[in-house]
C-alpha cells in the first residue's frame, strides 16, 4: 500500500537502517570475544527460541485482530473491518 498516509518516516532511511544493522552485528561479534558474554548470548538465544516455539505452537492460535491489522486487512479503506 504505497499511497497510505504514514505518520512517521525515518530521516535516515535505508542508510540509517544499514548503519544500525552494522553496529548491532559488531556489538554481537564483540560479545562473542568475551567468554562471560558468550554464555549470556547463548542463554538469551535459547530463551528467544523457546518463546518462538511457544508462539508457533500455542500463542498464534489465541490472537485477535488489532486495529492496525484490521486497517491492513481493509487495504486502508475506512469503515471496513
């Protein structure tokens, strides 16, 4: 839906997103250089995987549409849900 009104656009655009990803990857790399942080990163990864499994097996079947999802399903037309 390229023509719908969007309340916010990043002033940095794709370049800003690319720099953010690079900083995140560098931070993750540096954490793996320290044994104490490496254990914590693995623990967090396991925690996230368990959360994804929970959502995939149970949580997604309990969802209801939010106002934003109703808007997306109506393709931006008002009065449709």
